[in-house]
């Protein structure tokens, strides 16, 4: 991990904490069958943050199944959107704009007209093939869920792309004309027609079914369906990325959605009105797909095509960086008082937690990198601030239980003590939360001892000596051991159930 962080610092010119961060801005204009979207990115290349995000529901593919063309009104809406987006990119000093179009423009008889008119506005639109679309969506999942191994399904308005991912690479891909704007016509032909068509398409494409693989959900309609399930199950964390369901849940949701009124669906947080009519068809297709693929689990990815396009352009060494730790370091460096302090705190407390497994060490390190982000908050609310940052920030590469551990560590670090933070009890096991509490108390001790600077940490050691938590200082630093330091060492020792002492 140390080498990774040193590499991140070496490319600080591309990071949000650099004085030159504005030059690193990039943007993607994504012209889809349902929507046209602009996303402007800034920050670390491996995991850039979103500076601006706007979507226009242009509906370019709304009539494609009936007329084979983009309707005039839809074309005008789409072109107005790309014109506005191009103008915004110029005003924001975006360094590089990549404009891509997918199934609707690709399949429409008048798609060339859209491309010509967009070029006249000043945008060279890259028309992605179905295979390119599938590969980009798959890389998006790998970017946001490192180590993902299974089938990616990217459901758009005009098409469904499937991709097999494993070992950090994209393998087999197919593109099927099964977007949510085409599904009503198929399902209107009668019960079972959609299942038969999907089965036939998979066979024709030569897709080899590998039972019991996870199925990764990409696309606005499937994410909206997942948010509906989160509401039904009272899931305590309002973050859809890496939300998981058993594959059997797809069939249940198909039945539930068909009996729920649109008013109820519109009440779902983050549910846009145009998504509501697509949910029954999206649920029906998901049920059929996972049945045909014999999938085991459903895992939602907030990352898809746009993030995949960014990820594809990265050199292998930057792709290999851990997205959670890169983002945590960027956030910690931006909000903390002393550069590099989180990295040093992690090394300082590590001897006390030698039995942490690699997954725990990773979350512990993220907590250390974020250990100073609450210092500007009102002291009475710093613990709450830590929980909010852990639970609600736009992290990827982290599961719900891991978010809870990160929240608990920051809660304890920022003054919450050994009490469990509100609202996270159901997200992680008591043992995991207890471990995170100890991390937080240890970080708090290191922060108090050092005052946030390097010297006191370099000249001291925190370690276990039998059943005693020992804080060892150099003689020249003896006066650093004040009442506040002694109190925090005692609190950590009591939480661990051990004795404590200070040594020279």
C-alpha cells in the first residue's frame, strides 16, 4: 500500500489537491437511447470525482422500434442538449471532451443526420459499436468493483450488453436489441415471448452459460429497480453501489412492480419520473436474464460506460491503484491539516493490530487517511461528521459492511468513544464494529500525541507487550506524555480489555 500511495503522490499534478487541478478536467458526453448526459471529472486519474453532472431525457430511441428513426422532436432535444454541454465544457476549461453515442444513433436510419448536426455544433461524436459499449460498461464495473468476477449486464434504452469479466479483464461480449424502449413491443406479444426471444438470442450469439456467477447490474432502469428494493427492505444505507440481492429477487420484484402504482414508485429517492414507466419491463428482463444465465447474486454497479471509458485510457500501473485508498487520500489531503499524516498514523498503530486480515487492513488504512477530515467541524458534531463522510461520500470499492466499519472508526476517532455510531448496527457484525472502534481510539491517541505533525510519531512506538498496551517514548520526548495523551491511551486499553503503561 505504501508504494501505491507514493505513486499517487508522484502524479499529484493530476490530483484535485494540486494547484493545477483545473487543467486535469475531462468530460464525457454520453448520447444514449433514453438520455443525453454530461459528466465533468476532476481529481485523481484513477478515481476522479464528479465536478458536474447533468442529464436530459431526450428519448432518441423512443420510436426506434416502430419507425426505425429518431423522431424530429427527440433529435432537436438531443442536439440542444449536446450544444449546451459543449458550451459548458468550454466555460469550465475542460481539457478533454469525449462524446460518444450508443444504440439509438447506431441503429437509427437517420443516425448519420444526428452525427452531422452534432459535428456542426463542434462535437465529433464517436459512434460506439455494441461490442465497444459492452467492453466500456464492463471496465466501468472493474473500475468501481476491483476483483469483480461474473457477468456484467448494461441495460440501456436501445440495447442490452453482456460481458464476462474475470481477473481484471473483459472477455466475451454480446449486444442484444433488448433495451427498455424495445421491451414493451416484445412483451405485448404475449406471456413467455420475452423468455423465448432471450433464449434464442443467447443461443444464436453462442453465449456459454456459467452457472452460479454474480450478475452485475449497470444502467439507470436496473439501478432504479435496486433502489425500489432498498426501500422495500428498509435497507439502512442509501447507497446503491454494490447493493446486493439474491438472483431470485428479480422474479419477486417483477411481480411487486407490476402491482405498485406509479405514484409510489415516484416516491423512491433518486427516482426520476421518466424511469418509472420502464421499471416493469426492466424487472421482467432481469428475471428472464438471470434465469437463463443461472446467476447466483445480483450486484449493483454505480459505475458503467462513462467510468469504463476513463478506466480504459489509464496505463496499467494506475489501473492497479486501489480506488478507495486513492480517493481517501485525496479527500484527507484536501481537508486535513498536515500532508501525509494519515499514512504515518496507519504505520504507527499497525503493530497493535497485527492480526487484521488484508481486507481489514485496507479499511483501517482508509480510516487513517481520513483521520483529520473533521477538524473544521463543530467539536460537538465531529463524530457525526465522520459517520457522514464514511457512509455517504461517493466511495467505490467498498461494501456496506466495510462502510459501517469505516464509519465506526471515524466516529470513535472524532470523539464518539466506544459507543456504536447510530444507524450502522445492521450493516456489520458486532465483532467488526468493535474492531473498528479500536482503530478509531488508536488513531485518536496518535493524533493527540503528535498534534498532527511528524516528529512525535517517528520518535515513539505503540505496541502490545504481553497483556499491556505500551506507549514508548524517547527520553527527549518525555514531556509529550500529558494528561490528554494518558487519558486516550487508557481509553484504548480499556476498550481492548488490557492494561497500559508508558515506557522510555
